[in-house]
C-alpha cells in the first residue's frame, strides 16, 4: 500500500517496502544492502561509548526484525562477518569498560547480559567439592542422624503401644 495522497513515501519504500524496513521481505535485500547495514552497525558502535547492544541497533536504528538479520547472516557470509564483529565489540565493551553506575553502565546488569547471551564462558557456576575427610564426616553425621531418628521412632512406638 503506498503512502496517502500528498504524503511523502515511507522510509524504505524506495527499496520495495511499502511500510518501510519492517515490511520489507528478507528475500528482497541485496548483498550490497546487507553489507551497507553491516557497515552502519559497526559505525554505530563508535558514535558513542554507550552504544553497546547490537540488538538495540537493529530495533531502533535499522528497524529490522532479528529474524531478518538471521536470514541475512545465513544468505550473505560477508554480512555475517559484520554481525560477528559487532558481537565482539559488544562483549568487549561490557567486559573492559569501567562498569560504573555514574557513567550509566551497571556492572551487575552487564554480567547478567553476558551470562544470558553468551552462555558457557560467562555463566556463573557453583562448584562444590569435598575431600575424603569431609566425605567421612558427612557420612558419620548422616549415620548419627539416622540413628537418632530410629531411636525417636522406637520411643514413639513403645509409648503408643502402651
């Protein structure tokens, strides 16, 4: 559907999308357009140090759905190099920047984001190990607890049977 009479065309309609980039089918992007988007993404990271999250670029600046970005990555390997580089920049900033609330970046939030979106290396893992002495102490404690519970059951049984 074109713009109303007398209204300028919607952004992106010159490339075949009647309602802008969000309505453009992912199959209509050329490799040159995809690479242009990749260059814009990398440049966006260097506009300000607070540009950290690549998904924010896709949603707010490029107005693209993530499924479209994924389809472009699959179709154009050169475009995927830009998105991979953007993820490296994103992760590097979250790790290396002074994570200071005065600068608008919360260290706890950065840690949560890394754990959520880069599982494995950044995931908090609790490791519990016990040496042989601790294992014996735990076994003895459990044996003592089992013994006491058995004594209580015997006492309750003998009181109830009287």
